[in-house]
C-alpha cells in the first residue's frame, strides 16, 4: 500500500488588540451606540453640538499634520491673531440659541410667514389708509433709511466676521446674525413696496436720498460705515452688538418706532420692526455668552477686559453722536408719547446691563 503524505497545517497571524488601537476590545463608551469626541455642555450632547462642534478642523485638536490649507501670508486657515482677544480654548463657546441649519430655516420661515400674513391682513383691511399724513412721511424717510443700516451691517460686518472666527460654533452664531440683518432689511424693502402701492401718497424712493444726504441720518451712516471697516472680527461684533445696537438700534426700533406707531394709526409697522428687535435679542444672547467667556478666561481674562474697555472708549462716543444726531425725528410724528432724552436714557440702561454681565466698567462718555 502507498502511504499518502499528511496535508500541512497552515498558520495565519492572529490579530492582537491593545487599547491604543481603534479596534480595541474595551475602551470608553465601547458598549455605547454613541461616541463624543468633545465634552458636551450637559450630560449628553445636543443635536446642535453634534452637528456643529469640530466641524471646522483645528490643528490644536485633530489635525496632527497642521493646517491643510492657508493663505500665502498666514500660518494657516484661521490665524488666532485675526483678533486682539485671546482664549485658552476657543472651542468652549456654545451658542445659547443653539443655532444650526434647521433652526435657521425654521425660525426665519416663521418670521417671514408672520410678516406676510400681517401685511396681507393690512392690505385686506385697507389699514394703510388710516395712517396720518405725517406718519406716512415718517415711514418713507426714516424706516426706509433704517433698511440701509441693517443691510450694511448684515453684509459688510457679520458676513466678514463669521469667516474670520476660529471655530465653527462661532461661525454659525455670527452667520445667523448676518442672516437676521439681511432678512430684516428685506422685510423693510418689501414693506416699502407695499406702502408705495397702497395709494396713500407714499414715496418709495426717497429713502435713498435720506440715507445719503439728510443731516439727521449722517451720524448713523458714519457709524455703520466705520463698523464695516473694522479688521478685527471680535471688535466688529463687540462694537456692533454691544455698543451700536444698544445706543442706536434699540433706540430707534424699540424706543421710537414701536412706541409711537399705534398712536399714529399704525399697527402694521410694529409687527415688522418687532421681528427685527427679536432678532437682536437672540444675537445679543450669543454676544454676551462669547464676551463673558473671554472676559472671565482664566489665563487671558484680565488682558481681554482691558482690550474691551478700550473698544468701549473708542465706540461709545461714535454711537452716542449717531444717536443724538437722530434727535430731530422724535418731533416729526403728529402723536408723540415719549421724549428723545427718555428714549436715550432707556437705551443707555440696556448697555449698562450688558456691561455689568461682562464685568466691564461703564465708560465716562455714557454719563455725559
């Protein structure tokens, strides 16, 4: 009988797992269906955090090879020296409004729908015909001129600032700020068209001449144009949302238009201007959170507060000048229930409250 040779047993290298490998058998959260590569604000990450945190890469966290892209004269994509302020960790910022793609569309769609419904109801009820002639003139000149301020800030302050901020969480919040401004400017433009077609003698083209030439509006125009020229993204957000909006924006929108519209037979304008004021409340919310974080930074807080105090000294006089230049329009409507000084005092109190939250000292110019 012939003997058959035994088939050799083949051997293969067997994998060995260690905790240093991605395929480790046991590691933190190995039994969980979710995994966080960042520390959430609460026990569990929110949808906002899941879709926002670390979407923008950062060599200090996940890019061991450094920036994948950059400008010819910069060390990387988002240099930290694009602002004077410093942070121990820019990634600590979380938008208290938790703005992300879905909220942007949902919130703005709701506002646009509300404005359109109010305008449709006003047209159906022929409400524009109840406006007093002096109020029609006030709207065509002043609310029309305000449209330019909102558009300028949205397009040339916040669009630029959101590109320069070093994290996606900051970019999102500032970007939504620009969306608010541009949408509000659009709301005012469409309202201008509706009033032009209402047969009430409304001049829908005069707002451009007012913005460019009326002495009453040149202080606001100067303020807005100076804001658009700021190179430091954090200074631009601070000077606009903390200073300008408190002393000029809220002064005009809330302490004038929304206070006196109804006394002049107008219930439509406050619904549109009120939407813009609600936008600012949300934008001030993230602004306070951001600059409070920087003012209280364990390493850089003291230096940051000194810089912000300098920004206050620089921008408060500019915005106060713009506010006081607007004073004559308080006497234009036929029915007035509030004085300019009362309106300005209320605006100053709003700024003082914000400065108190940030731990900053009230500049002497605010008491003048």
